[in-house]
């Protein structure tokens, strides 16, 4: 009799434990993330971009959160690309972004597009369409976002602020102080664009990280790669330490938005 009671209690405990685990899993939010960007997003200059680039770090941060389930992502960062290259009309990078979003197998997961563009737009010459004026930059971002929202109506779009580069940056493309000033002028355009979506697409379009620009301006010597250009040593791409820092900035911003959008 005692044996039967013991077995019965054991089965009950197992069932309760299994139910608790299933309930916990049911409350976890699964994520599909597409990172849209340039060489900084891609991880140019890192020894292992696939494992060290900011998107990888950001997703690692998200996986550590107790209410986040699976996190799948696609790094759609292309060296030298501008907002012009991601316009649907150019049929260049946008089709790759679409394919990446459609490739995710978990169709019930929350689809997020994290966009960090502007560095190449700000150049004086070199990248496609540069220099891009602040007004055109804003319109290009809107065109990209509108297209994504039409095709993926349940998605979330996050615009990350661009990051600082040194005013002597001049590699294959010419940036310099004029470019840096233009890059700074993009930041209020992003915030204005997001504010405009509040009425048309509530809880769908957000401003993400706002801290990385100032962080890299302060920590460029330790967190950005020292590269040789036409005007001496310049700082543009995060090194391994900088990629970790940027990935954490993005991960924290994305997580905060996930929590906000689901409440």
C-alpha cells in the first residue's frame, strides 16, 4: 500500500514538474531577427565575423533573458552599403532582406528588423548615393520601413542610432569632418521618423540604441580598429571589444522594446 502511494506521489510530482516546465516555455517569446546594416553590422575587420559581429553578441544577450525563448537571426550587413542600396526599387539588398525574413522556420516567432544605416550615406564621396542629405536619408528609411510593414504587418522595426567615426576617416571612401557632421544630423531624423509612426503603426516602429555614438567617441582608442587611410590613422570599425559593446547596446535596446511592445 505504501509502495503504491509512493509511486502515485512520484508520478504526480513528475506531472506537476512537466506542466510547470511547459507553462514556463509557453510564456517565453521566440524571436526572429534580421539585422540590416553596413560593414559595422557585418563585422568587417574582426577575425571571426560570424561569431564576433554585433548581431551575434546582441542575440547572445537576448538568449540570456528569462522570458526569451529561441532567438534566430540573419546578419544582412554589407560593406559600403547605404540606405540607397536597401531601397526596394534598387533590387539590390532589399530582396536579400525579404528572403532572410521568409527563411525562418518558426513562423510564430516575433519578427524584428534592426536597422543601423547612415555611415556610408554620410560620406562625401564613394558609397552609392553619397552624400545623402538628412531629408533624403529620412525618406529612404521610411521607404524601407513602409515596404517591410506592408510585407510583414506583424513585424517590429527598430532603428539603431549610427555610431561615431573619427573626423579624418578616409579609406576607399571619403568621410572626414564634413561626413561626421552629416552623420550627426541623421540622428534627429531617425527620432522624427519614429515619432511619425506612432499614430499609423503603434507599437511597430521604435528608436533603439541611443548611447553607442557617444560611447565610441569616448572609447575609440580601445574599442575601434586603428586603420590606415589617406589622412593617417582613422577609427571607424569596432574591434572585438567594441563589437561586444555595440552588440550589448543593441541587445539591451531590442529587449526593452520587446517588453514594451508585448505589454
